[in-house]
C-alpha cells in the first residue's frame, strides 16, 4: 500500500483499510494448492526488512505503479538468493514490458489456472520474464469467509476504523478514457456468496464496516442491494462504496440509507465531459455544476459522507474556468470532500494513453511518482506548467482553507464524518499536498533541470525526484537493479506499432501468453 515509509495521520488510520483483495485471493489459492503461505501487507509503517521472510521458493508481489521501484528492489533481493518472483496488480497490467525485466512472471488478468501454472512451473525466466494473462477477469473469487485470516492480519494494522474489503462486481460499464477499467467488461459476481460473506461477518465482528472495491457499485442495483437487505438486519453493518451519480437517484437513496451505507464516492471528473457518470446529459460548465451540486446535496440527505472525485488537466479544460467552477461546486455543496487527481497516463491502462504517446506528451517520470498526485506525467494541452500549477495550488488552498474545513465539518452530520474530513484536510491529502505542489511550482522557476524535464526537453531525472526515491526506498535502495529508475514511457505505442508492421519486420518483445500455453 506504500512506496516507502509513511508518516501522515490519515495514512496511519487508513492505509490498511485500502489494501487490495487480489493478494489475499492469491494466498488462498496457494494454500488450497497445498503450499505454505505467508501473507504480508506493507502499509508504510512496518519494518519491511524484518517483515519479509528470509527464505521462500516463490514470492508474489501485488503492486500499484507507485510501488514499482520498491517491488523491483524486493524482487532483485530475492532473485539474488535463488527465489522465483512474480508480479501482479495494476502495474503488471500497465507496464508488462518493464516489469518483465525484473520479475520471472508478469501476471495480467489472474485466475486460479494462472496461479496453478506458475506454481507448477516455478522456474526462473531471465533476462526477460514470462508475461501471462487470462482472457478475462475470474468468474468467481474466494470470498470473505475464505480470506478471513488474511483480512484479519491486515485489519490488525488499522488502529480505529477497520474496513473489510468486498467485491460485488468486476470491470465497469463506463468508458472513461483515462481509466484502467474502461476496456474491462462489467461482470457481476454471484449474490449467493455476497449474502454468505455478510452473514459470516456478523458472526465475527460486533459492528462490521465493509468497503466495496467495485469500480462502480450498484450497476445491478436491485440485485445487489437486495442481497444486502436479505442478509443483513438493519443497522448491523456499515458500508462504503464508490459509485456514480447516474446510479444514485433519489428513489434509490432510502434503500441505501436503510441498508447501512455511510459513505459514497461518486466520480464527477470534469465539468466539460464524462457526463454519463454524473447524469448531466449535455450540460457543461456552470449548468453542470449547479445540477451536480444539487444531486450531491440530495445524496447527503441520506448518506452522511460523500467524496467527490475530480481529474485536473484534462484536454477539455482550458483557462481558469474549470478551477473556478470547482470552487463554485464547493460553495454550493460544502459538505462534500473534494478528491483531486492529476491527469496521468499509466502505460497500457487506457486507449487514450496511445494518443498521448503519439503526440509525444508522456513524460518518463519513474513509476514511484505515478499515483495521480506526486507527478503529472502528461504535458497539459492547454496550459503551461507554471500556469497549471498556479491554478491547482489556488484551488487546493480554497478547498482546504480553515473556512472550507469548518464549513465541511458543520455540513457533515455525525462525529466520524466530521473527524475524517478534518483529518484528511490537515494531513497530506490537504495541507501536505498543497505544500508539495508549491515546492514543484517553485522549482519550475528556480531549478532548470525540473523545468527541462517537465517540458520534455530532457530525460535526465532531476535530483529533486531522484533523492525522494532514494529516501523512500531506504534499506532497499541498494537492491534496486541498474536502470530500474527509468522505463520506456512509450512502450505501449512501440508495441502497438510493432504489431501493425508486416511479420518480416518484427523484432523480439515481451511475449504475452494465455495460461493454457504454459507447460511445466
């Protein structure tokens, strides 16, 4: 969950609650295959050198791209001792060519058959790792009952709020051009397992809290919420879910309230595009702001906590208007917590990234900074870097001023929503990120190496960024393989162009194979 030691109060409270489900699934499948398994979730507060086992035959690493340099260092450490290594998760899907340089197996869509084949083969594949992917997401996954001991190991690291991770579906019906799920078919999971897991939870925890990991919860609303209503007596479980405003009509809100939903995270993204998620029709600009604000205020009459998600730097944005409209939204909807992301292109994550790469707009920032906040690796279409960061900083200051924090606290009923909003605002997500953006803005003027790098005039990583990676990796920095700070930021484009060439003009590349093609 972290690319190095974590320090913030919000990270201390929530990192363990954000742990992914798939590493727990891998652990279950490996145990069911008869292997001895040790499961570790790194939240940034552990001594990772002490937590990792000294000897193991095979290690699976689940990594977001921001943790890739840490993952590469861990793999290098274990490979030097004869261990076979495999990487999965979003980074493996987004950057398979790069990951294959540092792991024996690179796993895309991963089902039980993929894991079984890796366990059977369990062999070094070097210098280029073997890339494997199932044709689609798994049709079913081990539920809470099967994953319980691994869930409890992670939740033991959460000091107060403890969220049990669950899934009702995979993939997404929406096609947001920047999203990794935009090309993944929506696939509901069985309601029978959902009911069983919820009933199981009621036997383990006095008042469970569940965090749904669905990209968009409630697409099949009646079926999904009906399963919850059938399994859970009113008031026994609290739920948090990411959904879209298009699914949150007022007719549905009483059912969500009565079912125990305490927080919803709708994606608004932009005031000038992506209207299908916000149910804004053809509205744009101020008209969209007014409608969305009214919609969010309606949702907050039923659910005490709402996080509104925005993406800054989209190609449809120009001038100060998008930022001023977001301020207007905050004025109209003071109770919503704003979550801002900088436009980022994660390798193969979305078809839009090909357009950015063809236009030469993707920057070679190390993966360590690709978390939608530490760096924007796409040069903005309609802004200079100084102008863009000036507008971002101005919006951050407006969003996390003491006046805005007070208004959010007064607009949020209940102690936990108020407390969470204040902690998030004064921790890294508010004050800390504003300070970081101010430092980047200062260096755009004072540090020529940073300016040249962000303008695409140089590929030499500035010391400002290199020093941060070195500091975050700490004891694992010496294990980072040579060259692992750099990657081919246009690898998706190069692979696409190679596939389009005549077969006689092809050159070797990382092979992506289905599970059925691997033999022990």
